[in-house]
């Protein structure tokens, strides 16, 4: 992709931007005929330059704006929580006033705030300060040291646990599953539970005792030749054994979530879409009202539909009562989703789905009511049979209730094919992609064979013209760091460096997907996703040049400063000088 290295010129008096001739044109993704914003989605207001000078100016940098022409600028002016103007350092300095704070970027690169289009931050982040995380750890030896240190920091009897976000396949030194004996060598005084995504769980003897699996007759308890539990639990038992860990009181939601958000800001994340527990949403809204919430949460909402035609019939009238777009730019409900109807769902580590035709028909009844209500919708779609079943239902619904402007999205999309994508483009359906192969590449290849090299098929998705975004589906089934996600999309490698995907995209297209594309999938493309006048001032200053470093180094990029709504929420003090304008 040809990049525009000639900087946009800002007309200071009006803070208007003109784009330099010869810049790269829109990508196929940008050229796709985009459906209109869904009803209730807010548009960016015009910048009122007459309101006064910039509050903050960042200058002397390399600003990857991710605007429609992928313009590279040098400086950014911010007024309140939005971008006032973008251009050259000389242009933007004219917007400074006596109280303007200036930040000298000293040549550093700036990207828009990274957006995870689908994650489970709100419900799973409550464990942040008590759970051990192995995200991105590349050696088993380091993981063992971390488990041992966690045990040493806790009183005897306290749980040491990891609820996903890693797999043995990410280790470069030893990819074997953990054994009960190995975990016993770390501690027999603490129950230890290591959940490898949702595929396997490894327990020490104390955890075997407390979970009671020795007495269970379930097939998901693995046993040795003598019939004793080995300490390995298969996927079907993951919830049963992890459910023994004592829950945290609701009072811990706020402090633990704030600790999680600090780490997410440090990784460059500024916003996400995903599921949000009903009882947590008021807590997050309270933190936002007190200016203590430093990341944006856009939530899915759904009516529990049970597992039969009768329960669906009872649930359908409740859909029209759901309220979207009742919040603000910090916490809001934006779409119906995710699973929608359990029997129509699928499993990413299964060779094929178990759905029956009537399951897709019941899913279609639900989707039809969502369409009748005029709502956006996100649908869990991993395997190709699921994509075909859903798209067939959507095509039927479209004949009665056109869906193009409803902003429907298929999420996950590991097995989306060219034919599926053509149907999606015709319907105006977007794709929220999460490359879970970043940590699950090994198990994908064991289950799906060579087809896993196309899971997901980033290149075909990009070339299809379907609007798509990047995310993680973290915390259980993936790591959470956006630059690791970008590394997988660009190199095809999982954590640890093994090549697991042959259908990669350019670093430019990957960045567009993790910013502007994901903003689209959460209905915030007018506010988020690029550094442009009128948009929210969500941006990340990074420690190396994303566009020029070797691709293998993308995963090592570290933010040095993160801003959300013009507010610095993470800062290593790397920008050299911060002064008031003179």
C-alpha cells in the first residue's frame, strides 16, 4: 500500500484540513458501500475553533492518522475531549494559547487509540488483582517462576489460578501440558488451577481435593491406568472446576476493574465492544460520572432465550423493550448479541458444529424480531456451517425487513470463506475478527489440520470489501495486548513465534482494522478510530515506528503515553518536554 508521507496542511484560522495530492487512496475495505449509522449512534460535532485555543498540542512526531488516505502528520491540537486539528508542527503551533499544554513527541510515532471489537473485559476483569496472567509469556520456565511467586505471596490455602489467556503452545522451551506432580512441586499448600483457554484445565493435588473430581464419574475427568484423577480436566468440565474458586464480593468490582483498566491503557487499548453484566454496568457508569473510568465500554445486550421453540416464543416479545444508546461515550449498550440462541452456537475447537436445521430456524426467529425492532446485532460465528446457517436466515429476513442499515455483524469468523463474505457484503453485514490463533494456533492445527492456516483468512476478508475490525475475545480464549494481535495479523505467528496462519495482511490494513474498522463494528466510526478533527482525542504514543520496524518486532511495541478523550491516562514520561505555550 502506498503511504502518504506528505503532511496535511492545516488552515489554522479555520482548522480545516486539505489532503496532499498523490496520497494513497482508500483501501478496498474503505471503499465498501458502508451502511448508514444505526439509529441512536452519535456523530462527531463540528469543531468550534472560535471557542478558543487548543488545550493540548502534541508536536514533532509521526502521526499515523488512519484517516481515509492514511495520512502521516506531525502534530495534533486537542480542545476538550476532541481533536481540534491535525497537520504539520508549524501549522498546529498557531493554535496554541497562553494556557496550552505542549508535548514534544521528539519524533515518536502516534497511532489512534486501539479498539478491541469484542472482549469480555467487564465481567472477567473483576479478578484482575487476584488472578495470575500468563498472557504473552514465551517460556514455560518463566511461567513456572510466576506461579511459584504467586503461591509464595499468598497464605496457605488460598487459590493460585489462571483462567485462560494462554496455552502451552506459546512456550518456546517446552510445550507439554502441566502435570499434577509438576504443580505439586510448586506448592501442596495452595490449590493451583491453570485453565488453558477452555480446552483443558490442570490441577495440583490440593485443587483435585477441593474440586472433588476424584469422586466424579464425568467423562471430562482424565484418569490414569489405576483410575485415579490425573489432575487434567477436559473442556466440558472447565466451568465445574473453576466454579469452586470462591467468588469475589461485588465491592471488589470497582478496585479490580480500575487496576485492569490501568493495564489496558498501558497496552494501548482505549475502547472495546463486548458483553457486560447487568449488575456491573451501574458500577462502571458511576466511575465514569466521577471521571475515574479511563477506557470506553460499548456493550451488547440480549434476552435469555433458553433452548427450545417454546422458550424462544416467550422471549421474543421482550426484544422490543430493550434500550440501546441510553448511555454516553464511556458506557453504553449498542447492539443485540452475542450468542443469541445457545443451540445455534458453535465451538472453535470442534471439527464441525452440532446445530440442527431447527436450531438455525429458532435463531432466525430471534433475528427477525431484532430486525423488526431496528436494532444492530452481533452474532457468535466460528465455523463455516454456522456462517452459512446464519446468512441463510438473514437473507430470508432481509426480504421482509431490509438489514443493510441495521449494522449487523458476525463475530469471531475463523472459517469465513469468500462465498460467505460475498453474501455478507450484499447484506451490509460486517465482520468482527478475533485471531484467537494468537494463543490457540497449536490446538487449531491439531483439530483442523492445514485448514487452520486460513483461520481466520485475513487476506480474503480484507479483499472482500466487507468492513472488518480486529479484537481478541479475551480474557479466557486469548491474550489482550493489541500489538500482539497486530503481530499475528501481519506475520501469521502466534505467541512464541510459530507460524500458524498463511493468509496475512499488511501492517497498514491491520492497523486500520484495529482502529477504524473496530470503531465501525461498535457503531462509533464518527467518534473513534482515527486521528481527525472532530473525533475523540483517543491516541497512543509508541516507542518505535509501527510502519518501519521489522514485522516480528510489532509484538514488542510499548506505549509510552495513552490519551482517552484528551486526558493522559498512561504516561511513562518518555515524551521529552511538556510545557505551557509561551
